[in-house]
C-alpha cells in the first residue's frame, strides 16, 4: 500500500475545489476509493450532481459524497445548527478515514469552516493526526491556518492574479457552481 | 446562452490539470458539453482513463477527450513528430471550439507545449481570438507567456508553498498521474 500525504489547497484564486475534484477523478481512474465531504456549501452544486451520479454508477464503496452544510450561505454569525452540522460532518469523515475503506479523503472548504468558527483548529489538527498512513488527505478552502499548513506535506496557494468577478461577473452554473 | 471567458491556470504548484478536470466535472453536472485536449503528456494517466470511461457513458456529444502527445516525456529538444502532433492537436481543438458543440474547451498543458517550442505564441493567441463568445476556454500549464495572461479574463497562479517531491516523493499513480 502506498504512503499517503496531506495536501492543503488554499488562497483566494479559483481552482481549489475543482483541483480536489479533479484529484478525485484521477484517483478513481487508478481504482482508488474516494470519500468527499464538503463543508459550508450544502447547495447542490453542479460538481456534486455529477459526483453523486458517478457514485451511483461506481457504487458507494468507490465514491462517497457528503455535504455537511444547510444549503445556504452563512452570512454574519453562523448559527448553532451550522456548527452542529459541521461537527457531525467531521465525525462522519473521521469514521470514514479510519475505516480503511478509502485511499483518498477530501474535506472541501474545511478551512472556511474553521475561519467561520464552525470547527475548532484543534479538532481539525486532531483529525489530521488520526490519518492512517496510507490515506491521502486533502483539505481545501481559503484562510488555511498556519498550524494546518505546518502539518501538510503539500501546500498549494491558488493565487488570484486576475478574476472576472472584478468585472462584475457573478458565479455561473457549470463554471463556479 | 451565457457569456464565456478565458481562464489560465499556471504556476509551479500542484493543481492545474486537476482544477481543469474538476471544472469539466462541474460543467458536465450542469449539462454542458466539454472538450478536453491534452498536450505533451499522451500517457494514459488515471484521469484520462476515468474521463474516457465517462465519455463512453455520457456519449461523445457530452465529453470528448483527446491527447496530442506521443506518450512519453519530451527531454531536451522536441522532435519534429512532437511539433506535428501538437499542431494537429491545436487544429482539432480549434475545429471543436468553433463547431458550437461545446460550452467548455480545455487545452491542458498547452503552456508547456508553448514553452517547449511545439507551438508558436501567435498560434495560441489566434486560437484564443477565434473563441466564440459563449465558449469557456481553459488553458493550463506552467510558464504561461505574458501575452496569454494579458488576454485571459481569469488567471490563477497555483503557487507551490510546499511540495513533497522535495522530500523525494515521486509521482504516484492516482495522485500525480
């Protein structure tokens, strides 16, 4: 069994969630089993639609997709319900990671969940500590805290050099959501 | 029909090709048709295996995947055959882009093909100019030239903050290839 590593995709540029999803596709192509948990969002974004369809075809032993959000953006202070869902999600992901069933575990937008206070830094660091050594673990989202970066084997900062939202382009189906 | 834009994913960090593939998955989930052309590589990387399988299931009207390389890395000077394949690939991709059949067109590793001299900058700029306005066009790879960055609507630099290859980890199936 090959040694796994911890990746963090952070920064303010486009491409963090999509890079994690592309890695899921690559891993599936290699015959691996993939667990994807998505914090915060909860809406049925187009990538979730496609991954759920893939999961149906391949079977949940090859691909599990879960969303731990309420299906709406969190504005201002998160509600207790948001925290509860995030913490339950982290617990489910932990159970999946230590089960030995998955070679790749992705926690999408977990850094934002941390930033918003839905999760505590220590909980996430403990999650990373609990990783079986053969599991590849990917954590995405802006605002990754330094303590997490310090524990990662691979860190990519997706840096915005130019973004069309500055021209007033809103999030579009199939491209941003 | 929604307005399309030009994306460039460049830089030395992990996540450029995977971000493009994740965007393909998102677009497919939204019902779009996707054309992916990959320069340089040509090897049957795991993501290509998975995308070809998806293409079989969804049909080639929804997803076309092409590789324009010889299936081996180019070391030192590229051969005439490498240039010929890259230029034929660009021609095929152009025909696909202007056909009106695809909402998303991805030219993976085209920046590296430029850097290695398989394609001329002016050819690629002309390709970008030929984009029908409803097509979303994504160009990936290190070493994107400034003239291309200037014409892009969205540029993300995947910046390597830390990479495990510096610890001696080689490219692994399902993760890098």
